[in-house]
């Protein structure tokens, strides 16, 4: 494995649980994607672009808890500013969202 990191490197990544509170189509994206608005509790509301349209409808995503990296710099995607990175397992062209097995408080850390 070539990409070995230290535990200190890992602790710099801020993984949090949030609840999707709004989902919109993102026709300007290069690849099919949604614009997500996510509530991270005390961390506030953040937006993300996610290429998850093959497995999830907008209705299925609304009120779903997800795991995201919240301490990346903002990234401009078309005319949209993505503020966090929603995590999922990549299976070909499909992305299966990572989420807690039980409902937890928004903003909970992932360790």
C-alpha cells in the first residue's frame, strides 16, 4: 500500500453526521448530481454536490442522515459552492452513501 498515513493525519479529517434537509437537481454539473443542503447541528448548515443520482431519488435523500468531511476548503462546482464532501462507497458508477446505523445527533463526530 503506497498511501500510508499517520494517525495524526487521520485526526485532521473532521468526519461528521448530518441530515439532508434539501435536495435539488444540478443540471449544470458535468456528471449527474444533486445539490444537497445538510444540517450538521452546532456546525450549522452546509451544502454539497453529490453524484448519487443512480441509486437515490430526491425523496429518498430528504431527511436521511449521512457522513461527510466538513473541514475541506469550499470548492466551486459550476455555479455552486460545495462546502463538504459526502462519503459513500463506490461500486462502479454507483455510490452507496455511508450513514449511521441508528439516528444520532446532527454534528456527531465519526471516529
